[in-house]
């Protein structure tokens, strides 16, 4: 199949995402599909994979309690239908069918499988089209089949049926090929069987999988897209599954960075980089770094150890080539470090631009700031950007030297080639080529210690301690 033909076929596709389950095994008041996963909702990842196919329609079957949130988040590209009672996958698809009964093909997916990739879904469509199947489904061979439905084949290896775990015999439970819960149906084949389903099974649910048995008995063609790697079909049923899926996603990303992008990751098992992060060649990521969201890192950058970066679509993070960040530093959304900027130990940067070759090496907070070239930020410097109602900006121009323990109260501009005296609280603009001093004059009270009576009190206390020790 040519790429153009594939895309033309996909443009007639209706995708149905089943996302109405409450996820009781998550032990949470939160619905499973709205759990956070790599900086987004769990369901966002399956919807992103589907959107890459550019289908005609995406319909999400959702629970009543999640409808408004789903609409507010995904309404720009998806439609929604409510499954008021959890009667099974067959019932959920029936609800979707009611608003989309006339599409050519239907791809049905689970909303709790965040690791599925768009390439796998495209391969599913290609097999479906090439074999002229009535339905094609994804299966996988797994080491531990757990609660998955088992794939039953005949003596020649052809598909016979899917047996759900609760209905499987002890022998069938030993089968390691399982159903991924991902299908692609022809319109006519789904229409003929969808409303013939019943709940005569151990779970008393309406199983979508029963349509396959009916299609086969009617002489329809059923093909399988069998994956060697079970990771993509991992469904999230509890928090342990969630942690396993996250580990897989981080491992995938780290392997790609090391093997394809030329990035050195010192300890991949203890480095957490999500898929949106881009890192340039010859950069080094040290252990225990956490990078989340849309982050762009240039070449020859050193990050870590123990660095946290958290960006969002609204406020990405950009780090240009030759920068150093960390250890124990935090970069928040809206940060842009220009070439060769050094951010040192225990420094937090938020919504700030720091220009070429500037440094903030120790224990500082830089928020809502623009810092020029070759600026030195002394230890303990704080930009006071919030007055209790609004955020204000601090502008530090080129080649400014800020002494240690300076408090810069925004809105504020410090002119180029100026100095800020250590320990100063600066509340007014500082002109260029100036020295800003904002501290009280030191006063020494000679002999004050003896006159205050503290000297005698300290002496008596020390004597008592010595007597007790003896």
C-alpha cells in the first residue's frame, strides 16, 4: 500500500476510544484515564497516537463524572458519548455507534494503554487493508498473561476466538498470546454483530470480543497483528502498572537519546526524561535528573546531578549549547538559557531569559527576569517578583556584578556595567556604570557585651556545666 493510499483510507476511519472505566483498583477518587502520566493525562497519550493518523472522527466513550473535563480538554479534536453504567466493552461501542453508524471503518482502542505508538496503529490498518479482513486485531505474546483475554487458534494456527480470563479453563489460562483490546472493523461486519451481543458470561458483561466469534462463524476474514513486544499493549489497572509503564517510557527515551541522538546519560536507570524533551549531540545528563514537558536542550550541555526541569506547552524551557546546570537546581517553565550560561548549585530559575556567558552559581532565585550577557549573580541573590497581587519583572543589563545576598525588588532595572553591593536590598533602578548600595550603616558598640550582663551570665553557665561534668 502506498503512503497516499494509506492516508486516503485513514481519512475514512472512525476511532472509538473506550475510557469510561472508573479504575477502582487505582484506589483513588480520580478516574483512571485522568491520572497524570509524563506530564499529561493518561488518556492524552492514546489520543495523541490516534491523532497522528488523521482519522475522520475520534469518539471517546466516557463516564458521566468525566464528561465536562474531557470536553474542556479534548473537544477541539474529539467527540464524546457517555456510558452511564459499566456494562462492558460491547455496550460502550454500542453507545458510540449511536452517533456514528455510517463510517467506513472503526478502530476501537482502550484509553488506558499510554505506550501504544502511532506506527503500530498504522501497521494495524495496513494489515487490515492488505488482507481485506472483516476485522483485524492486535495480539501480543507475553511472559505473564495475567487477566488478559486469551487468543484461541485452531490446529493450523488460524484465529478461532477470544476467551476472557474469567471464562477461561485452566488449560486456556496457560496460553501466552493475549488480546490487546485493539481492533479494526469493517462497517458491515461490526453492524451485523454488535447488537447480537449478550451478557451470558461469568462477569455478566457485554463483551465486544464476542463479535469476532460471530464474524468467523459467518465466514468473515479475521487477521491478527501480533506484536513481539508486549510493552505497547500494557494496560494500566493499578498504581504498580502505572509505575511499570513510566519505567518503560523513560527507558525508551533514554535509549533513543543515547543511540540515536549522541547524548551521554551516565545512569539511565536513575534518569527520568519524558518523550517531549529534545537534547543535542554530546550533551551529558548526570544521575537523578527529572525533565518533564517541552524542553529543548542544545549540544555540549551538562545537566545534573539532581536537576529538576518542568515545562508546559504554554511555557517551554530552552537551553542553548554549552550551558551547565546543577547540581540540585530547578528550572521552571518559561526559562531560556542562552549560550554558555552556568546555573550552579541550588539555583531556581522561573520564566527568565539569561543571556550568553552569565552565571548564577549558588543558592539563588531568579524569577520573571531578563539577565544580560556576562552577568555575575552572587550567592543568595533573590529577585522579589511578586507583591502579593501581581508579578513584576527584573531587568539586569550586560556585565552587571550582583554581590552576594542581594534582594532585588521588582519592577527594577539595573543598568549595564553596574555593581550591586553585597547584602543590599535594591528597590530603585540603578543607572549604568553605577554602584548600588541598599543596606544600613554598620555600628559597633564597644564594650557592649560586658555592660549588658551577658558576659557574667555566660561565665556562670559555663561553670555549672563544668561542675556537672566533674
